[in-house]
């Protein structure tokens, strides 16, 4: 059975994962309207993954005798100004999420909830990957500089395929 402090922290994380999904959905939609179909696809997939993360938290809270709270949708901020700034925001957001997951791990230790500490390890590993993926994309954008985004937009989905291959090697 979850204690109330852990339940509250997990429910706060439900909201953060839901917001991540909405944030990437808004970015995907922006990229799509700008004609960048590859970047939009990458972000749509990312948004779906975040929804799955939210779902994982909801199911776990309920499974452990807590009560998951489905949060209200918070509208992501203004439109993006350019692709590089957008991916800088992705990286910053993932670093924020990593810090939030780490806080939950620390709380689990303080509250001696070793079951949740063990369960949330999946997210600790996932965050390593999420930050690495955003960093890889930013490295590529830095290489392009102010150059043409056409090839990057065409190739970004192959990065997603490479991520899958990397994850398979790592597991
Ligand atoms: Fe849920 O990993 Fe990104 O935010």
C-alpha cells in the first residue's frame, strides 16, 4: 500500500508526464504546419510515449492501493521561434523531468518504500535515454548551423530507428 506522501508525488508526476505529452504534441503540430513532416513525426511519436509514461504512473498508483488523479490539461506555452530553440527546450524539459524522478527516488528512500524505488528505476533509465536523444539531435542541429533543414527533417526519423537499436544493445 502506498503511503500518502509517495502517492502525492506519483500523482504530481502523472501531471508532469501528461504535460510532456501535450508539450510535444504542440511542438509536433507547429512543425507540421511549418511543413517539417519528419520533425513533426518524431515529436508525435514522442508525445505518444509521454502519454504511455503517464499511464504507467496511473496504473501503478492504482495497483498499489492508491488513487490516481487524471489531471486537467495545461496548455503548453507560445509557438516555437525556430527548430534549434525548440529542441533546446526539449532537452531542458527532459532535464527537469529527470530531476523530478530523482526527487521521487529520494522520497522512496526516506519513506522506505523500496518497492516503488525499484519500480521507478525504469524511469531513471528512460530519462538517461531521453536526455541523450535530445542531446544527439541538438548536436546535429549545431553541425547544420544556419544551413538548410531539409535533410535534417528527412533524416530525423532514422535517428528514432537508431535509438531503438541502441536501446536493444543496452538491454
Ligand atoms: Fe516521460 O520522459 Fe520525457 O518527459
